[in-house]
């Protein structure tokens, strides 16, 4: 049985708050690079980008990062050259933080690019971290059992979070 945790309106409010937090934390930077973990993290990053462009004077770039979640030591793909990210303010975005494995390997990869500032964002923090990753901005924290599955759905006219 699926239990809806967040609906479209709640996600919109959370995204707006996160966009303001990102903006406040990056006031001194003329450019902010949003990097979404493919696929749902990238979808969330696109929504945050739209909100951020309405409130920020900074240039906002959106990049996708692809990682093999089953084997994160495999090749990690960015749709920009690494040199472009040097000395930039980077915001890494994913939909759900479960063990922290995906985010920590993405952070490891991105730190090689010598960013000037680095923040992490998740919509849902499940509080089951096995890796030492800190989330700077999050939508909600959920205390779930390990057997429960949290799913974030981004559809054309509706977004929601369910647990089953």
C-alpha cells in the first residue's frame, strides 16, 4: 500500500524555501551551478532552477550527473567539462537521501574540480546514513524502516512522494 507523504503543493512550497536557502548561501557568487543526480535529482534540480531564476541575480546553470548507483566506482558522467566547474559555487541535488552512498561518490567526483563553494540538497532525508554526508538543505526528514521504499514522482502536472 502506498502512503502519500507530499503532494504537488507541498513540494512547490519546499522547493521555494530551498531556492531561497540556496540564494542566501550564495549571495557573493555571480554564478551558481546546480548539478542534479540523474534522473529524479535532475528533475528536482530543474524545478529548483526555475524558482531560483525568479529570485536570484546570479547566473544559474543546470548540469546532470550520471552515476551507477549499484556500482558508484564506475564512470561518472557530467554533461560539462570538469574545468568549467573550477572555482564555482556548486549545489548537488538528489531526490532522496537513503544511505548517502550516491551523494558521497558524487561529492568525491566533484571535489576534484576545486569548487569555491559546495552545498547539497535533497527533497527527502530518510535518516539511514551509512556514509558521512551532510545535507545542507532538505525538504523533509522521514524516519522510515529499511524495508520501506520512498518514491518521488515528477509528472507533467503533478509531483508527489509516496512510501510503500
